[in-house]
C-alpha cells in the first residue's frame, strides 16, 4: 500500500490514508482482510488505539 503511494520505505504514510485505503478494500471484498502495520503509529498501544 505504501509503495503504491510513493512511500517505498513504508514509513511516511499518514494513518488517515492507511485507514481510508483499508475501508475501500473492506467495502469490496468478501473475505476478512488483515493489515500488517510494520512501523507503528505510536510508541504505546494506547496511542495506537486513540489514533484509529
């Protein structure tokens, strides 16, 4: 996903853009997708939960 948006290292994609892409995928597939977030969006899980 990051590479398709020009972020070949996968470290600069805004969380809102990631979620917008995930929402488009979910709306079009019949199977449950998964999302591999290799680089977190916060140092603590509590921040990641707030950002979703």
